[in-house]
């Protein structure tokens, strides 16, 4: 079949991804990016493609192509040290069998290192979805500018370093705490529609009640110590746990949207006041409340990952039930409002990996 004389211009930049279905957009430095399509007739006159035609597509779309280039491309160290920027345009033929051939530089950046790196990146492309004309696959030529912008590379390096440090911090185990018999008290279901943020806010609002009751029936230094211990626990453990959950959830969103795989274990525990069957179901509800929170942040972007309709997130649920100790008392001050009881009512998120 005769090669269709169509040129598809695709451009990606380090700090953003082209939105091809929204027209042309302009970067900070004024470069146009997106996809511009030029079709030439036999006389060399430019005409628009017909509605019966589809263009070659990187699997996952143009955003996926930009992510691939950003991850695969390496800024030449020599040019980076000299603070040099440039753009190399690479041309390739996407055959109807999805392979790429005739890959070559058609517009040099003026620097051999940039040209060689751009060529290497495009040669490493996976198979693309070929162009079609009236539903029949056809060969097509594409041109891909690979841009190296020093300022954006430095910003990307800084962001990467910050992300690595944030990743170390966010991957540490997280413990979240609950009020007595929450959520959904005195029920025996294993699931709940309540989300953890609501439970957290209610718990923090009740801090005064818990502090007062922790010292109830005590006197002097013993009373002050019990009250101070519970108040410190609210500020240093309950509040900190929630803040770390927010950071972890946002980090997971970014990682999944960047194509990474995320895995963690979430375990639920209860204080040993009820029988083991009840505590296990309570622990399951507590786990679900945390996942409900994660499912609703940022407009519900994590929901399809959590319910399994979208790949990339693996969650191991462990409703462990009650902790392995007893209070040795039935006093409400200790079994509901005491520090040990507060520490027992928890969720632990650990074994977190992002790769």
C-alpha cells in the first residue's frame, strides 16, 4: 500500500502533558504543544483529514506518551551543566502492524547529545496503535519533538528529590484511632457508609469529655496525670495520625496517576470489652471507614482503584479484632475513657509500597 502522506506533529514537555482534544496550548516559554495535523495532497497543498480517518496513537493516549518520554529521556549531563536547552524533532513511520520504522532526526537541536538522546527515546517506543482509513489500518508518518528545557529539568530534579523524601516519610506505618464502639455502635455488620474524617472530627470534638472522664474518681497528681495523658494522646497521636492519613492518600493518588503500583496492609483492632466475633466485625467497619475516606478524596479519584475496577492498587485487609490483653477492671473510666482503651481502638496501615 502506498504510504499515506500525513504528518502528525506530537510535542511533550517535561512539566506537563499535551491535551490534544482541546486545541493548541502554550507553555510558559511560548512553545505551542499538542498535536498539529498536516495532510498534503498530490500537489503539496495542505488539507484536513476526513472523519473516516484515525491517527496513530500511543497506547494510553498522548498523556501516556508524554509520561513515557519524561521517564525514559535523560538530559545530557554536559549540556545540563552548561544550562543549555533545545528541541530535536524525530520522525518515524508507524506501520499498519503497529511497529515503528524509518526513525530519524528531521530537525536537529544543534547539539548532537540532544539529537542522539531524542533518537534513542523514540526508538525505544512500544508498539503504537496504527492509523486507519475507513477502518482499514494504514502506514503513517509521525514527527515527535523531544524538548529539553534546562529550567524545567532543574525544577523536575528538585521535585523528584522532594518526592523521594516525602515518600520515605509517608511510607512509615500509620495508626488511626476511634471512639469507643465506633463506627455504627451496637451493630454486627462488617461494613459501614461512615468515613473516617467524620469519625475523627467527632472524636476530636469530644476531647474534653474524654479528658474529664479519664480523671473521674481520682484525686491530686493521679487525676492530673490521667487527664494530661489523655489530652496529650489526642494532640500527639489521634491528630497526627489523621494528618498522616491525608498525606498518604494524596501521595497514593499522585503515584497511581503516574502509573505506579501501590500496595498496603490495613489492620483493625478493638479494645477487649466485647466478644471476639463482635470485635472482629467492629474492626472490619473501622477498616471500611478509612477506605471510605480514601474513596472520596479529590472527587473520588481513588474509588475505582479501591473497588477493584481499575488496576494499580492492592489492599490487604486484616480485621484482627481485639488486642491481646485485658483491663482487669470494668470501670468506665479505664475501659472507655482511659489511655490504654484509647490506644487499643485503632487501625494500622503498614507494609506500604509504591513502585
